[in-house]
């Protein structure tokens, strides 16, 4: 059976290897066998490879934090899913292998008429977006939310969930060609992240101000979000794509009374809330209100090329079931 092994912690291009491994055993009580179809290469997967993520498997190990596939067999006592159902692989379920045995608890059948490549990206980004919108500020319809990295998987899901709840979004991007695309998905204001763009946002808002800022970048972009927040606003960090520190002004803390929080999807308090958001996100995919562009797909045998592509930029999926 084909798979990808993490052989050591370090450089992803050097430490990930295409391998042939033994088939998994038949599913036992409460377990299912999944034939994995697609799995994205996420930045958190690469953090696992580098040994800097809370998930740290014993090596060598298959990795892969999310994916989608078909149930090939069920063990005794499994009633929530059946053979043939398309399901998400469990979070941190090590999906970079053709077939995996996992617990059936929490699995559910996905819509049959949605692109499986899009479904493969449901486990992490959409619930992250939904929880960012629900867990920190008691938002009401008409309230403004501002975010950077608006073209990311989380950013696009923030736009979709916010639109469904009647919130208005200010979306900072790096490239002007993204503006019309994100507006078509429901972004109310889509602005290039520059000083000129900041002035445009302030002019459009007038006396209004966002109550929630969602940061996935850090550095100067985070400072832009903070400058837009209103009094008693909440600044929440979920990623650090820019790898730069967050410059928080003492003036903003003192006179605006801004609060700063971090978010990690796997914190225990979020566990029971994730499934309903995934179900909702699947319906948003079906209706076209949520969509994440895929730059390329690669077979498992091309894992090194796939990782190199991710590090250049763009969303990459592993076509795990490709022959």
C-alpha cells in the first residue's frame, strides 16, 4: 500500500518519503476502514514535519492532518456510517496513506454531490473560521469584522460564515486581482493591505468600527487591524503566516481597551462545537457560497514536488487515491 512517511523532523522536502507499507488490519469493533481520496498539505502539516507542532508522532510515521475518503469496511457495532459513504478523515488521522483504520465515532456521511477536493479541506479551516466568529465577541447582524489573509482557506470561510450570519467583513489582501473574486463570495469590503487601502476602509466605515479583528499574518498587517478596531475591540490571532511579531501599540491598549487572544482549534473547549460547523460548511460548499481554489494536485509519489509547491505558495492537495 502506498503512503508518505515522515522519517525525521526537519526540512519537509528532505524528511518526507514515498513508501510502500503493509495494509492496515481489518476494522475492529467501533472502527472503519477508509480509502483516502484527497488530503491537503496544510501549513500545520509542515509544522508537524519540522517538529514544532503539538502533534509529534513516533517515527517513521504516516502523517496528514485532514482528508476525505470512502468507507470500505465497517467493524462490529458501527451504525453511524456505512460502506460507500464519503467521510472526512479524523483530525490528525494521518491521512497520507491509501487506506487507514480509524474510530467510527464522530464520522458522518458527506453530501454526495460536492467536489471531494473541496470536502477534503473541511476539517480545519471552516470550523476555525466559525469559532473565530462565535467564541470571542457576541456579534450581531450588521456588526463589522476585519481580517487579513482574506484569500486563505480560513479567510474565505470567515467571509462565508459571516455572510450567513449577517455580519459585515473588511478583508485585507495582498494582490488587487483578488478583490472582485472575494467580493463575489460575499466580502463587503476587500482592500489591498497598504496605507492607501487603510484610508479607503476608514472612509467607507465612517463612524462605525469593527468589534473583532482576525489576524493570520502578524507584523505590519496586524498593526493595520489594530488601528481599525473600535473601543473594547477584540484582536484574535490564529496563525503567523508572516512570521513577524505583532506590534501592539500601548496607546491602543490604554485608550481603546483592546483585548488580545490566541486561538487553537484543538483546544478541548472547542471539540463539541466543531461538527455542526463542518456540516454547515458542507452546505455552504454545495450552494457555492464557500470555495477554496486548488493550485495543484499531486500523487503520493510526488510528495517532494508537492511540498516544494506549497512552500512557493498555493493550495496543494495530495491525490491519495491516484494510480
